[in-house]
C-alpha cells in the first residue's frame, strides 16, 4: 500500500518535471542560504577563536590612562606586582624603526619588554634565547626577531649572532622565534614587500633600551600579566586591580584591565548571534519555498479532480488520497533539500578555493540536519491543506468535473 502510494506520487512529480523543479527551487534556495550562511558564520567564529588563541587567552592587559602625575617607572614596576596570584608581568611599548642589514631595509615594529613577556605570550625561541634581566640592567643593544624577519634580512632563519641596524644603532640578534610565534597584537602593521608576498617585520628589545631610543616611551603605561595557572585568572585579575587601585589613589578610571579570555568569549557570542540571525533570515526562504509547494499542490489537486473521483469510485479511501498528495509534497520538499545540501557543499568548496588559507569553511552538518528536519516539517505543513482538499472531494462531483 505505502509502496504503491510512493510510486504514484513519484510518477505524478515526474509527469511535469519543469514545474516540479521550479516548485523545489524555493526549497533549494532556502536550504543553500541557510547552510552556506551558517557555515560561513561558523567558519568566521572558528577563525576568530584561533586568532585569539594564537596570541594567548590566559593573560591580562593593563593600561594606565592617568598616572596622577606620578608615573610608574620601570624600576618601580619590577617590584610592584608581587602578589602570589600573579605568575609573570611584563611592560610593553612599541615603536616603529627603520631596520637595515646589507642592502635590505624596511620598516620594523619594535616591542620593548622583558623576559616575562615570552612566558606570558607563550613565545617559543627557535635559535638563541629571549631577553634576560641583565639586558635590562645594562640597557643592552640586543634584539630577538621573528623567523620571517630573520629570513627577510639575512636569508636564513638561524640569524643568531648577526648584526641588525635599527635607526642607525647596531643591535646583536640574540634569538629567533619559532615560525608560529607572533606578536600579541601590538604590531602596527610594519612590513616589507618581498616579491608578491608581504612579510611582517617584528622584533623585541629590552624595555630600558627602547626608553632610551624613543622619546615617546619614558614610563610604564601598558603591561601584561599572567596568572600562576589558567584556573586562577580571576584571582590574578583581582590582585592586579587591588594593586593598581592602591598605586593610583583608588581611582578606578585611571586604569583598565582587559581579560583576554573575556575577549574570546565576547567574540564567540557575537559570532553565534550573527549565525542565529543569518540562519533566521535564511529560514524565511524555506518558508517561501513551502508556500510555493502549497500553491502548486493546490493547482495539482484541481487538475487531477477526475483522477481523484475515479480512485474514490473504485474504493480508495479518504486517508489513501490524502496520504498520496501529502507524500508528493514531502518528496518535493525533501528532494529540494537534498539538492540544496549538495549545492551548499559545492558552493562552500568554491568559496574556500577562492579565499584560500585566510579562512576555512566547512559544511556545518548540524545545520544541514536542521535544514532537512525543517524541510520535512514544511512539506508536511504546507502539503496538508492541499491533501485535505483532495481527500475531501466527493466522488460524484469529482467525476462530473470537466475542468
């Protein structure tokens, strides 16, 4: 019985291929919009999370906006953050300089900091070492550079022991970072074009040395703090807040504390909200597709009035007629959904090929499942009324219909 009904429904759909395809087109477009938009939003969320994770998510950024005419000196800073909840603390200042080695030159971003910076930002040194306390004490002209910077200036990553000129001053390269290690977001976008690619030039020098080189950096106005463990970030934040309030005469507006994990959470919340909004907009397309199915099914019921009368005359019951037309609506909806999911997969692959490595777009199969379930509901809801209309026709009236 069910098999025969499915066969009749399928034959009815095949009898008018163009109309059936146009009817499914609304569902196809709705599914493609829903799956593609949500998958893109999910890809953006993952990329943002990876970017934030790449620069660390378990540290605090502290900025002093009002020092109460009593600046925090580097010497004071070394003894200021001594709470047991604080794992490491490092001041940070940036300056843009002209770097030169041989015939190669470019604008380079220098970050003045201390050895604790590598621990806080999880920077890994591939060759040599990072900055030491003796470098700060002696105002040493030493620099730690990124791997890309080393290749750009010296032609190879193992640049330990090389000399690099920064604003006319000779610096000894004492360390080269791993390729995946990058700046914590302090970079001002300094770069050097090499061929068709753009290389970011970044380096780290002692904070005391940067203070001597730059007229704009004299005291500590920004620094980073890590906790003793990831579980004690809240305790570290409370400790820093307490220390800064005590140092800045209890003025909460004189400084800001930014928790990196809060930034990640906020970014993910925004991305999730965007995904829901885009999904809601795309779902409207599915509803429009459902209305199209209902419209065509009503036309089909009218066209097949005599067929309905004949079937009823030879013994087909109300439930059998209703089931047949309901199945036609469901098949149209589900077939459109399958085509839509397949098209979405192809579209996402094309987008990923065009964008390249900038962002990864993977099919969100959970969304595809939701689209399939929604399509079933739409097929059933919008097919129920035409099926009910067909089942409600009286055999005599149906047979007399000459339409």
